[in-house]
């Protein structure tokens, strides 16, 4: 507790007689003298709670002087103060400074010294040190925490308020990813010795097994490409080439008939002498003498069995079996769909002098290639029982193979000279 203010000292005629504020008007004067924190005077006044009156030297006063001359608390609080004298000549205890460090310590910490725990927890120096040490030394003793490193503020966003807010939120944030200082520096290349370089070069070379497997793989790839080209040639290019050759041969035969340059007789192998029409299959192909593969069949033409033991009759003969052969697949494939012929379907053979019309009679789906009885004058298995004028078509089966033969038979139903025009089968 601090000592009371002057004017409140007990005396024979003081507060003990009528109380502290027993005098008329004393209560109003006391209320007016209360310190107002909003109206504190400039430095030099004494309204601070740290003001200590005991630092002011007391003057001897009589009871009469205390009662009559003691200033009121209002006047005391606003009384002007003189600046304390400066320099070492000021006597101790005679300072008029309004701040009393001893009183502050006595009010806040009591008569004892501050505990060691509070002194250790508070890193700020004692307030008494501020009066003895320069300000720069005190500030140097205060620990300062380092500020976190942040990226420089981006340039102000030219957009609206929302964009500026987003830009402000993004300030001070570290971008995701590894910091530049955390990136590992590239390791410097260590030069190899000569032995290590030789070992590395030897390891880089392919082993014989790898070379052999690579060569085998390249061979297989080459064979695969060649096979693909061969299949493309067989299924596509041979048909185009055969159609071109057969078309030219057909035009040549028709031109010779129109000019009258050819005379009936024996035809040389590979020589075209007639044209076959199968309206249902839209087939128009020349007929050449012989069944030679390269000279006749592979050129898209139909071959006539006319040589050796396989010799058969001609259409103009009054009796016999006119037998022919043709490819079912590739090289023009004129007989590819003869298996779709039905009994009664017309097949017309056109020669220099006449049109011979046959009607499909029967079919043999499969037989051996060595079965030559199918082309005899009375073919076996055809259903014919007596001599007549017959037609036999032979081709390979199944498709894209030559394992067996497919046989189709027909019987002549009409013979028309060219002077009488085309038969109904070609006109309709």
C-alpha cells in the first residue's frame, strides 16, 4: 500500500472530526479531482498512477496550515510540474521525476523481488534497465525471430476485386515442387580407366546368340512379307492380268470372224477358236485348244481337251462329248461359281459359224483328278445312257486347292447358225 495523498492526512481538525469528505463541498472537489485517463495532461502532470508523492520533499506544516493551505486532490492532479534538474549535482532523493520505479515494483510485485520463474519466462529486460542503458543496447538484447522466407509479392492484378483477393491469398505461399536449393546437382562424370572402357565396349557388343536370333527373326519377317506379296499377286494381280489377256483374245477372235480370215480346221495348241457364254454367272471367256496351264489356263482362257488320250469332240461334231477345263480361283477364275448352276441353266458356245446352246443336266461335286471317265463320249456318273452331243465342265475343288475335281454336265438343245442371229439365251 502507498501513502495517502497530501491533504488527506489525519489531524485534530481533519478527517477524524467530520470524516474524510465531511466538509461542505469536499465531496464535489474530490470527485472533480479524480484522474480521468482521457484527459491526462501532457508530460509534467501528476495524474499517472505511478506518481509517488513521497518523492517530493515535504515541507513542515502546522495543523492550521494543513487545514487551510493543503491543496485539494483536483488541484494537486493538475498542478504544473517543473522538469527535474539534470546532471550529477542533483541530490539523491530530491528528484521531482513523476515516474517511481521502486513504487511500480512495490505495487506490482510486492515487497519481494520477482520470482526467478517469471524472470526466466520473460525475455524482455527489466524496466529499470531502460533507465540505465541506452535504447540501442536494450533493443540489441531483445531476441528477434527471423521472418519466414516468402516469395516477393506478385504484381497487382489488373482484374476485378475477386482476382485481387485471389492474388492476395496466394502471396507468401511457397509454390509446390522442390525448392531450387533442394534439387540435386548433376553428378559429375567420372572418367573411366582404359580397362573399364574396354569392358564397357565389350558389354555393349551383342552376343552370338543375340545376333543369330536377330538374323532368324529378319529371315522370318522377310519370308512373311514375301508370302503376303505372293498371296496378293495370286488373288488380285493374276485376275487382273488374266482378264486383260482373255479380253484381248476374245476381241481378236471376233475380229477374225468378222473379216473372214479364219477357216475351219485343226487348231494349234493355245489358239483360241470359240467363246463360251454362261449368262447366269455373267461369264464370257475365250476357248483355246489344249489345257496347258501356262499357255491357256493361266491366261484366263478355257482349255479344250483335244490332245492325246484326252482328246474330245468339237461342238460341231454330230456326236460326242465337248469337254473343257478352267480355273476356279486366280488367273481370271472363269469357273469359280459353276457349282451354283442348276439343271436347265443355259450354256452357249459361240463359234465362227454357229451358236451351240446346252442346258445344265447334272453335277458331280467331287472326284479324283485321275478320273478321266467323266470326259468320255458317254460320261460316267452324268446320267446319260446313250451317245449324244454333250458338254463337260471341269475345275478344281475345294476352292484355292487342286485336291479334287468338280464336274458339271450339259446336253445340247439348240444349234443356230450365226446368220440367224443370237439365241434366246443371249438376247434375253
